[in-house]
C-alpha cells in the first residue's frame, strides 16, 4: 500500500519546472491593462476626461451622461484587448475580494447582437450578495446592498474581464465593505493634515496618505498541500513534528531564490506590471520556502487595492506552477510566520513628505509636528491599533518571538529621542529670542535631512520610524490592509484636528507667534506620549512587565483585542471623524467575532478528523506490526523473550497511551465545541472557542507529534515538515 504522502512526494519529485519567459520589457508593459490617465486621455472626450479627473482629485460627482461616455470608452478600450466580460470588483468583510462577471454581449433580436456597457452598469450594480457577512445591517434595515464605482482606483483587466473597483454599501448608506471606511478615513486625514500643513506652506491643498506594503508568504508544492487536510482547509498545519533542520542556520534569508519559486515570481511580476502594480522587490525570507514581495509605495487607496489584487492573483499563478501560496500568519509551528509590514507616510500635493526632515528649520518644524502628532495618536489609541491587526491567524504570531508583541509601542531611534528630550524643556509661553535661536540652530536645525542610515532599525518594534515613514510591522500576512490603514489614518486625523485647535487657541488667547504656539503644544504632547516610546527589545519578557507598569494594553487574543473596536472611545472617534457610525462599527465587530469562532471551529473539526482518522489508525497499524513481532520473538525465544522484546513492548505501551490521550482530548474538545455552538451571544461564543476549545489543539498536537516520531516512516500518511519546507 502506498500512502497518500508517498504519492504526493513522488508527484513532487517528478515535477518539471514550468518555464516562464518575459516577452517584453517591464517598462513596455507597465500599466497596459489599466484604464489609466493615459488611456482615458486617448479614449475619453475632453469633458468626460476633466470630469473623471475632478472626481479623482476633489471627489466631485460624475453626471449620468458623462458616465455613459466613460462606460462606452472603457468598453472600447477593453474590447480591443479581447475582453468579454465586466465585473464590479469589491472587498467584502470576508477579507478577500469579490466579483460577479457579466458579459458585454447582448442579443438584439433577429439573430444580431452587440457589445454593450452603459453608464448605469458602470456606476452601480446590485450583486445578489445576501450571503456576504453584514452583521445584521441589511436585515435590520431591510435594505439591500449595492456596489458603486470608485473612480479614485482605476479600472483594470484581468484575464478577459474588465474589473471596476467599487465600494459596497447598503441602500441606507452603511458600508458593507473594507474600502468605504478607508476612503472616509483618507478624506479625514486629508482635511486635517492639510489644515496643519498650511501653517508651514499656504500652497498646500491636499495631503495624501501613502502605503508601501511588504507581503510575506510561503510557497509549498501543491501535491503536498493537498495531502494535508489541515493546510488545505485551514491554511496552517495543526500538527507535525518540527524538522531537524528549520531556520537555525539562517541560510534561507536573502539566499538564492529556488528555481521553481523564481519561475512563479517572474510570471507573477509580469502580470503585476501589466496591472500597474509596481512590484520591485522579491527575496527569500527567514523560514525555509518563505518569500517576500514589495512594491514601490503608492497612494493608500490604490496600494490597498493592489495588495488585495496581488493576494488574489498569487494563488492563480502559483497553481500554474504546481505550487500553493500560503498567506496564513502561522502555517508551521517552530519557524517564523508571515506578516505584512505597512510603511506609511503623509505627503502634500506640493510634493513634500511630511514625515521627512528637510533642509531648513521650518521644514524640520513641520516634520516634527507630523512626527510628534503621529506618536501622540498612537499613544492615545494604542489599543485600537492592536485591535486593527487582530485575527485568529495573527494571534499565533504576535509575541511569539518572531514578530512584535501584542503590545503597541513606537520606536524612533537615538537621534530623535534626543531631539524630543530637548523639546520637552522648551519654555512655557513666549520664547525668548535666545531660546528661539538655540532651537533653530541646535535642536530643530540639527535634524539631518537624510536619517535613513542613522536610524537603528529595531526589528522588534511594532511601529518604528524608519527615516521618512513609519513602519507598522504587526500586520498579519493575510490581512486586508484597509483595516489597519483606516485606523491609522483616522487616529492621525483626529490628532491633527485637536492639534490645530490647541495651537490656534494659544495664538489667540496668549498672543503667541505661530511657531511658539506649535512648540508649546508639541512640548505637552511629548510629555503625554512618553509611555508609548520604547527603544529596547520588544520580544523580551521584561518589556511585558514594563509595558504593564506604563499602562499599555497587552491583548493576546482576538476576542479580547477587538473589544476596543466597540468601546465608547472608538465609537466617538469614528463618529467625530465621519468614518463609521455605531451601526457599522457594531456590525463589523459581530462579523469579526463570528468569523473568529468559525475559524476555530473549522480548525477543531479538522484536527479531530486528522487525529482520529489518520493518526490513530496509523498508530494502531504500526502497533499491530510490533505485536506480531513480539509474538514471533516469543515463539523463538520462549521465556527469554520478555527481556529481548522489552523495547518493543515499551513502544507498544507508549503508543497505547498516546492513542488514549488523543481520544480523550478529542472527545473533550468536541464537548467544549458543543457548548460553544449553542451560545447565542457572538462575543461569548468567540471567548468560548478561544479559551475552551483552542487549548485542546496543542494537547492533541503534542501526542500526534510524539507518535510521528515513533511510527514507521513508511506508514505515516501526512507529508512531514522537512518534506514541505525543503522540497523545492
Ligand atoms: P525594509 O527594510 O523594511 O524592507 P524598505 O526600505 O525596503 O524597507 O522599504 C519597504 C517599503 O517601504 C517599500 O514598499 C517602499 O516602497 C516603502 N516606502 C518607502 N518610502 C515610503 C514612504 N515615504 N511612504 C510609504 N512607504 C514608503
Ligand atoms: Mg519592512
């Protein structure tokens, strides 16, 4: 009998690499499948072009007649590229992307037909989306959902389909997707950051939020994944003894990229270029068979779309190379999981990065203003930032000595720490001319223009300043970046709004000069935000103790962490900034709790199935072999056999013990699941899954992994860690 595992292994070993040849230079194909400004100029009338550009730049409405023109231009552009269908492309709360394709083709009678695409079809669609999670919104309001064209993210072609980026909202206006709140948050940060930026330059009319993500993932042979029910159904291995060689030798990071992975990456990059995703970096990551992709940063809305699109097409292209992409945060125990760093900055329409120091003291005061306000925002909303990255998968990664802990802190480096210390001593009220000169020359003036090389890159910090941007490193690999980006931009918007009010008040009431008022407010912010600054080792146990003293949250599990999403403070924040109303907030919380429970439930079912139907039968099988062996020894050696077969008998006993432990653990877990399943309240249920069901996984895994080490390798049915991680 050949086990499933050996069939999979032989399939893997017999693979011929699927070659990929780039037919053109990247610069020739970049954006060719995007209805970009260039294609718009070519295909649209002048009026329509201006109208769309205004919608993109200042959010003005596009009227029906113009929409018809845009639609037919899009259709003409798409048809010449062999497109047959169109879809509204959106990001529902399930986390992925959704699409429903409709053909342009329409019969018009008499055996004739045309290719049709109207303004109505472009602007609005009503997907039968009743099975998307909505947290009761649509039931409560008896409203249906519709998708609406978002002109700020350009339409693109994938395969033979024209994809139109849209938002997904209920007829009553509530957002049913991840994009709508992000767009609102970006509007808020634009408004308040522009107002503050005007202190320094009256010509600023818009502030954009930028995002550069770094996507980590594993690439595993398809046949091996299919032979592991846990990987196939949950995205992670629920059991499996660690490989003798893992990542100890640090020989994978930045090593030469294996050929099969390389072929996949080249094809993916080629597709990305056509889609206008500026993917420029690829390298091996720390764990074996783990890799990373990073693009050049873009305006946050587009960057979020591009990341969602990438996650979708990665799977499709990998499949052509007989590989599976694992985006789970922790697919394998004992080696690193995957994250997605979110590099974030703010920039003006005059081309200035507000988080980058400059040549003049004024530019540096502007930099310090945005820098310190960001720190203050994180300080005030650290718990919400943690909530924004919570997921069942990311819970395994945070605080596991490979990723930042569940405690949010900010790393700024030695130089800027010194600058903040100096600023803390600025005089209260009016500044003397000497002090002003001193500040200009020796504090603000001393911030070097380029700090990239000077910042000590503390990899253990969840939120680090890296020279001209902040890097949020605790985001999970599988996350939709709209979620953390909505939170970050909202809290910074709120902070800048408050800052402006305080500065204006000081200017009016105390007759301070603008820069004096700014220094005064920043000084107080530095004092108030001290607890969030941490330069030490974020992985250490000492930091947990210290952080607790500082009153920082340390929410280790998703149900606990996301409580903050529905706190009074959060609801007020979102309401004030116009990002979400309480219905939207509560609906999202409920959806996330349900999703969490379902994920743990599925994991529980899968681990139970593998333990009872794969591991135990294999163990019994091997035990029978041993029993036969002992019987044989007895036949030959009679009384002496007890001594001779001692080890075999011990093994038989051990196997029995593990089998019995597995059986009782699985049964107890099933009982806990039953209890959780009848709970009505989604939060109570999520906590039950988290605290009472999930703990059995490790117990069951422990015994299964022990058996894996005891049982004849030839009988073991599941691909082993070494096979998944080192087969290339
Ligand atoms: P790392 O050392 O973490 O790999 P890199 O310097 O390679 O960092 O940059 C990582 C990401 O940061 C890239 O996606 C890059 O485009 C992005 N990035 C660079 N500058 C900015 C910025 N000003 N705002 C946002 N993202 C940026
Ligand atoms: Mg990084």
